[in-house]
C-alpha cells in the first residue's frame, strides 16, 4: 500500500529472463518479506509432495512444511538484502499480524482499543468484540468462544467504552514521562520516511535512464535503411525518455509538496506533551494508531467480572513483566458513557419548576451545555430527558409552589433589584442553577419572616446601616 500510495514500482523477471518494472502486488511483496533468500540464507526442502485420496481417486498434494522440518537452512550463505536478524524480526511481525488465538493480530480500524488483548480469567479464551446500537457505535466485549465452539454456557460480557477509557488513561500515565523522547523519535521517523520516498524515486529514475540509454544504443545499432525497424526503435526510445521525464517531474513535485520539517525545539516538545491527552481523546485521532501504541506497551489484559461487587477486575500485563490491577465499576444495562451528567440533571430538575421545555433548551444552549452526545438541546430532547428521569413538567395554568425572581418581586411589591440584592446578601434563599438563567424562589420563602421584614423595610424607606469593615481603608486629609 505504501508503494502504491507513492506510485512506486518494483523490479521483476519476465519469463524470457529480462528485468522489468511494474506496480507491486500483494503476493510478490509477501514473497520478498518471507523468503529467507532476501536474508542471505540458503534453504532446501521447504515443501513436500504427498499422495492423498478424496474418496474417488488418488490425487497429488504439495504442501509447505514448517521451518523445523526443512531439510536445510544455512544463514549467511550469501549476501542478503537485509541482515538475518532483521529478517527474523520481520517474520515475528508477520506472525503477530496473523489473526488467531496465540497472537492479538494486526490492528484494524475498529474503535475497540483492546481487540485481541483481552483474555478471560475464567476459561482462558480470548474475548471477542461486538458493536451494537443503531449506529453500531456501542462497544461490547464478550467471551463467546466456548459457546460457539463447544456449546458451553455463556462466560462473561461487559461494555467496552468504560474499559477502553480506563486503559487509555493508564497508557497516558505511563507514556507521559517519555513523551519528549517519543516526540523526537516521531520527528526523526517522519524525516526518514520522507527520505525513503525520495530514495525510491531516484532508484526509479536510475532504472528509467538505463532503459532509455539501452533503447538509444539499439536505435544506433539498427540499419538506417530498414525504416520499419528504426521507426519502432525510435518509438521505444521516445517512450523511455518520456518515462524518465515523468519520474523527474514527480521528484520535483514531491520536493515541493513536502517542505523541510523544522528541527523540533524543546519548548515545542513540552507543549506537545501537555497536549498529549487532548490528542489521544480527539475523535480525529486514528484508532489504529492508538491500538499500535497500546500493543507496544501491553502484552495482555486478564479480565473477570465480580457480580457481587458490581466491578470489573482487569490485570494489565505490561511489556517487561510489570503487572497492574484495576477495578472498575461495571456499567449497568442501559447506562451509557455519553449520558448527561448528574449535576446537569439536577439543575434541569430545579429549572423545570418554573420553565417549559422550550425555555429549558434555550437556557442550556445559552450556557454552553451540550447533550451527552455533544448535540444542541431541543424541546424534544429536554422532554425525553424529563420522561426518562421522571422529572415533573411545568404547568403554567396551575399555581406552582415555585416562581421566578420577577414574579417574586411583584408578589412582595418591591423591585427585582432589591430582591436580588437581598438574595446576594443571603437574606432570602433562592436557587440559581445556571449562571445565565432565571432564579427559582419558593412561595413559602416569601411568606417567611425574612421576606416580610424586607418588605416592611422597603415600605418604611429604611436602609441597611453602613457597617465599618475591618479591611476598609480610611482616607485622611491633612489640616495644613
């Protein structure tokens, strides 16, 4: 995919023995990565021929043998394209990317951060991933291999969003001290990848120039009087020169498209480490990249469910032999990590005493409080939340035990500002659930002694006496 992304070609041999360049395919690239010849080793006896019987007739079978059964394997027999140690490292990477029980498999694009890493503590099998919900965005880990393979009873299952968030926090806690070094390595890797593309394009240009020079020599060696031959050779020469020009243009375009990356400064790296958590939680961050980071740090995660305590028990096996145990509250059925916070629900309960659903939605949007899924509030969404949490609705036709600041001031026959000042002084109790929203006052409070005293004081024109404060500064003027 990297070769195809940058439009690079690879050499191959034709049946006639000639070398030609073409677009790579999966089979040829896999053969390069897995053939011991490229690591400088001599091998013999990698396959065996058997005779099988399919119930009707005998047939010939040719199969590949595992490495332990090869007749000969001699590393260092000749010079390889890569060292034998690097070749062995590539084989381990290929083996780990295979999907199966022993290894986690290659990281995919799904949102499950721990896919392939969770193992059931009860039966020892790997957990599978399921996506449910209308948008297939509700993640769930289940131990179903015993049920699917052997018809055994269901093992364990739990919601995966909370678990992924907890593991993400642990990974950030571990990575944070080494974030500066990781940033420098990422910068060096980016420069190296850019140089690799340039180097590959230069190799293509060298091969194209060789083909053009070869076409020129064939044209010069042809008989000028044989116009059919010379015309065909001239056409091939022009095509080869055109191919050289195309590669040179691509080299120029690649250099112009990618500006030289400036050297990473220490201050910039410190800023990057402070933004590490924001980058990790950003929805635009690649899920595959986060999975690769987790698999670099964590070998495996053992999980069990404690039903009596309502907890998930996670044992993290870090690379290097360190183990960490986490206990997380198990998410109840129907509960979502994107639900509205309890504090916001309590504030809506207070506001619903004096306001309709339209006004509540307007107040929530004005104060910058989105829904649990990050959407704007509407009357329908407020109504659905009230119904789910059984919050009574506001009925303007009936006399309510709660009123707002303006109606409370009119009931006491004082100005709203006077009542607001009394609330700020703590004389009259009132609720103010949102900074940019109405006050909620109980009618019983207005009939109390404090409210009546305030009303009488305003009628008689009495003002609160000024009290000398201990921290108040005095301005003294000189008599001279």
